[in-house]
């Protein structure tokens, strides 16, 4: 697979706008400011493929990127406090509606969690939802470069108790800065694409 051969397809702010599934879909999910856009840019070696902002809550639409026989789907970040209740409800409905749509060809979700912190209630709710819905997912621990080795070891130990089914989940520590974990994520994408 040529990871440079990717292009922005379209953005959708409402569920009914999303066209029927044409390809396999791999979604990126996580709270606001966890690094979804930065990670997508790093995987595909593009600086501005997915729009990155220092302001959390920037991705307010579901964004589709076309890559080989796959759509990469960038979901809006959840859990950002500084938006109205109405907007939060719209995002939640958009994400939930997308994930519950059985007509989609959603083969995998990369669930991003900031490695420096315990998972939020929203993260745990998302993991439980994916487990209960039998949606295949991989946990990606972002911002791994921000932790010194001792702190990192402690966080990994803590995750065993904080994340349900931790020992049964594929977990990839990664960094969009250093490139750690990117090759492993690409391998997973290639596995899905070759099925």
C-alpha cells in the first residue's frame, strides 16, 4: 500500500449527509485534543491532510479520506467542555449514529487515549460501547514522547487497571512527533486492507 496516495474525500456535519458505504472504513476516535489529526497526518506523511489546531474541538464534522480500497474516517473529538450542550449533543449523535450504522463497512476503530493521563469517563464509555457492540478496535496511546521512561512504565501499569479488558486489547503506544508506533499502525491498516 502506498501511504502517500491519500486524498481528502469529504466532510459531513449531519448523519443523513453521509453516502452509503463504498469501501472498507477505518475510523479514528478519541477525545478532543488527543491528537487524531496529527496522527493521521503522520501516518500518511502529510502536514495538512487532516486540519490540526491547538484549540480543542476543532474537528466538528466526520471527515473522510480516500486511501487505496479504504476510507480513513476522522471522527469529531468528544468531551470538550467549552462548547454548548446543543453542539455536544449534535457531535454525540453524529458519532453514535455513524458507529451504530450497520450498513457501513467499519472494519476497525483506532481509539486514541492520551498516554499521560488515565482514560476519561468518555474514553471508558467509548471502549465499553465498542466492546458491547462488538466493534473491532485498537487502543492507540498518543503523546508517548511526552513521558520519561519511569513515568511511562507507571502509566502502562496503571492502564491495566484503568482500561477494561486491557490484556485482551491490542495497544500501541505512539508519538506523532517521534514516529514511534506509526509503522505498527500502518501494519494494522495494511492487514485490514488486504482482507
